[in-house]
């Protein structure tokens, strides 16, 4: 069958993100099916998409929905209207069945099926599309396939795939040039799943709680192929690269053995780490460490169900800075347990994190199938009938989110390394100009103070 896979994401703040998931889906379908990828960051509008469809009419169209909203309580934005416009362009130019997938769809499958009028959906990992295409070719009703959704019925969530992950080749695809031009960043996956229990996180639902590790040599070979394709920087997309410490060290050694020469970065949890851990990472080319720190108050970290406490944050920070790495911390304020005293504790102690960039997000988005959702139900903030597709944020009893934002903005004055949210359009515009002048990577290191 001729299959067109569309990446619907057009969010480029602070920088555009390569649609890695569709590489895996395309590899799962080839060579049996003829697969093309249309990236809306490249295509840009319905007219461009219409031309792609008309040039070689597909028999099946898959649409990957990465983002539900921007998770920003100060200026919440959903993407349903943009997705509806995309589907109209598809329907106006093709009679092919439309299949939805992606992490955003997996979080809100019923809402997207109803709102976009798709024919089928894939909940969880997109490689399951291969089974759906088999059923369609054989004229079989596909509702019994794990993870496959038909209109009006949300299936049981499928277990994680127990198979090798094949990303296929990285050279020569149509969207590659866009990302090489806009920052030179491509991305890499070393495992799927997350066994941490952070109260707000959708990763365990989307990818499962069991870590499924990609062999380090295979990861390194993919990284080298990305470099050969023109990448100037690689970002590891794992929820936390060091969730399996031994595996992350093995990947770093594999990078060295394979001869990777470009820099790379990843998200890390500031957990207890072996002595010399970040020195080994730096020797393998790591340049950027992004810590999901969230708070510096132990009672808040406990309420967030984080696998570390204040002491480990400062230990991990010191080790990363000591290894000569660029370090950023992400804070998520205003969730369960946040009070005046805990906010003050974080804002006071954050000054002790030297030579870093600090990103502050004020307000915790509630998503279904998270412990935060269950907590909000128990506390009476939501009911099982509540519609949370439009962004709903956890609101503390003693400290309004507006007050948190005011305090953070006040503290951030004259501190260029304190960023509230992702930086907004202003930051995105600066990054775009720097990319046009040949800079690559995330570039937040230029704000370090």
C-alpha cells in the first residue's frame, strides 16, 4: 500500500523538534509498503499538503499528533483548530482512510477521534500501524488488534511492544534539510518507557513503565549515521537518559568506540550517581545537561513523587558543572504540596545553583492516566465527568498560581539566566537568528551566569 505519514506538529518554540517517531513507524512498514513522510514544519500549510497528496495519491494517510497543548498556564494554547485544518486539507484532496496516532492522540484518543473525524487510531506505539494495514489489506475488521481504535470505542491500552526498535536510515529524507538548517539538531532514542513515578507525567502511560533498552552499539551506530547525514548536535529524547545508569554509561562508551564527534545533550534526573559519572559522559561528547529538578523543597519533591531530594540535586549539579558541562534546571512550581514556605525555600536556594540556566514553569497541567489526575479526583478538584481536554491546571489551596508567577518574575528581573516558561516568541526569534548565522544546538548555554 502507498502510505503517507504526516507529522502535524508545528510548534517551534523554543526550537523545532524532528519527528523521530515517524522514522520508527516508516521503518516498521517498509519495504512491504511504500511510505512517504510529510512534515508540517516543512510543508507549512494546507496548499503544500494538497500538492504532496496530489503528486502521488496515497491509499492510507497516518497523522501523528505530538502535542495536545503548550502546558503553559499563563498563556494556554491548544492545537485542535490547527489539526482540524490539516484534516480538512487531507479530506479535500484524498478519499484515503485517515489514521491518527502519536503521544497527543494516546493521551486523548476519544477527543481527537471525535474532533477530527478519523477512521482509525493507534494508541501507544505507532509501529502497530503495520498490523492495521495487514487487516485492511485482508478486509478484516481491525477492532481486535491491540491498540487499534475505531470510531466510538476506546480499546484497552495495549502492553508495550516486545520487539527490536528499527529507525531505518536517516539520510536523504525530505524533512532532514529543514532541521539541519534550523539549528542542526537531530534526535536519538536509547530506550522506551519510564519507571519513575512523577505525579504529573504521561510518559509511563504513553511508553509503559518498563524500560526497554536499545543495545548501546545500535544507539551509537544511529548517532554516527545522524552525524553523517549532517547533524551538528544530537538530543536524546528519553524521558531521563540516566533512568538506567549502567545503560547510559554503556551508551556513552559506545559513542566513543563508534567515533561520534558531534556534541549531544539529554534530560537527566538529579539522582544519586556514581563518582565520575559526568566526567565519563563529557568524555563521550556530552555538552548539555538538562535536569528535571522541579523544586528545591523536599516536601514538594515528595509530593511530586520524585526519585530524589534536595541533597541529590546539588550533588548532581556540582558533578555536572565540575565536569565542564553546560547545565540547566527545569522547575515546575505550584503543584501538590506547594505553599508559601516551599516556594520561598526554592527561590532562596536556587541561588546556590551556580553557572546554570533556570527555566521556571508555574502551574501543573492535569492529564488523564496520571497520579495527579487521580489526586485531583480524590480532592474533589475534578470529577470523572470533568472535561480536561482544554488545559486544566492543578491549583493549590494556599498559593494562587498568579502569585507564584508574580514572585518568580520579580526574582527573575535582571537575571538573564532565569527564564519563565520556554521564553516565548522573543526567545524563539533570537534562536532563529542565531541559527541563520550558523549556530547549532539548544543555545541556552549563552545565558549561563
